[in-house]
C-alpha cells in the first residue's frame, strides 16, 4: 500500500479510538435514553434548518461565480451538497469535498476554469466568514462564561488563523501551485484538464477578485449561514430537552468549529466532534450525555442527507465514464 493511502486509515482509526473513549466514559445507556426523547417532528425541523443553510451557501457561491457559464442556483445547491457530503463522509479530508463539489458544477455546465476559481474563492470567503463567526462566539463565551479555560487558547488560535487567512488570499493572486493542483483535480484526468491551465485559472480568479462587492456580498451570506448553524444547534439541543439560549447555542457552534479545525486531518472529525460537544456543553451546564447526543443527532442528519447525494453523484460519474455507445 502506498504511504499516502495509509494516512486516511490511520487518522480514521485515531478518531474511532477517541470516539470510543468518549462513549465509554459517558456510557451508552444515558446517550440512547437522550436520543430516544427526540421526536420525528423535531428531527424534521433540524433537517429543514440544514436545507435552508445549504440554500444560503449555494446563493453565496452563485454570487462569487457571477452567474457565468451555466452557474444556476440549483446546480450550485447540488454542488454544495456534494462538497459537504464528500468532505464529511468519504475517507479523505475536506479537500476531497472541494474537488468533488467543483466537479459537480463543472459537469453541470460551468467551465472547469470557472468551477475551480469559484470554488477557491468561495472557500476563501467562507473561511474568512468563519473567523468572524468564531470571534462572535468567543465574545459570547467570554461574556457568559468568562472563566472558561477555552477562552484564551481559542483567542490565540483565532489570531493565528487570521494571519493564515490573509496569506491564503495573497497566495491565490500569484497562481500558487497548490491551487493549480486543486484545479487540475477538479478537471480530472481527461481532455478537460486543458480548461484549467494556469493562465485560464488565474484569469478566472482575477475576474472574481476584481469585483470585491460580490465577495463582500458572498461573505455576508456565509456569515448568516454560520449563525444559522448556531440556530440549528439550538433546535437540536431543545429537541433533546436541553433548555439553552440561542446565544449559548451560537457560542457552542462557533467554538466547535474552532476545535474541529484542529482535527481537520481526521475524516469526518469522528471522535473530535463528540469530545468537543461534551467539553463545550459543560461550559453552559449541558449534561455530557445530552451534549454527546447532539453530536450523534448531527451525524444522523448528515447521513440522511449525504447518503443519497453520494449515491447520485456516483451514478453521474459512473455514467460519464461509460463509453458513449453503452449510454443509449
């Protein structure tokens, strides 16, 4: 086995070990009892909240793409579903999700250069918006639980992430090799790769960054979606009987993403997410079994959405690989 192929398995194993430790510490019985309290209507509301968030994310991507070359809203909605499903549930990092999301809209009619450039720009805007969201959550946490031991390390990490975000933007303007490699992966190993040559990719990126008002608009949509994840978390906590406030739910969600960023190399952040929810819930008096149940409810929501999305995506890719004569 190639060395590069071992890492996803090792990191997934690490996540499973952490997940097992968290569950063993809390005990399955209390967690299952908490999950049994969730009514179908509550879970349906949770799913609808996620569908609304994806709609906002698709709208932000469309603003970045500028409605060029077939970038219709529903195509971008589909691309965003593929991006998130692949990033969360396939055995590789979020980079794989970025690639498959870009390919999804490219196969739907967007040129490969524009698909790659808009994916890169959208990732950047989303990341910068996430930093603002984490800063908001950190302020809420500092106000509601000023003595919590997470405040200082997350504040330090946020400062470092802001510096990294500035470098990420600067690198795109120079046609960094990492971004060109990502674009080539979106195009795939075919004649389509010519569409994302370095000059075309850079021209597409420059066209996007030449309209900062669009990036600001996309950033505002992304920030609204980040806050929406806090509202979705509020729905989940209340479905499980934890009476936390909306600001508390937003703070938990913001701090959760700050912690998940550290475990980006673990597929699906399995184990990391569960430990983070348990840790963050305690800051607001949420019982550990309820906090872990919210994490499992979140994974259930993701599976309900991701499984059919990935099956359809596999069918589209498989059909594309079949010889033309067999498609009739």
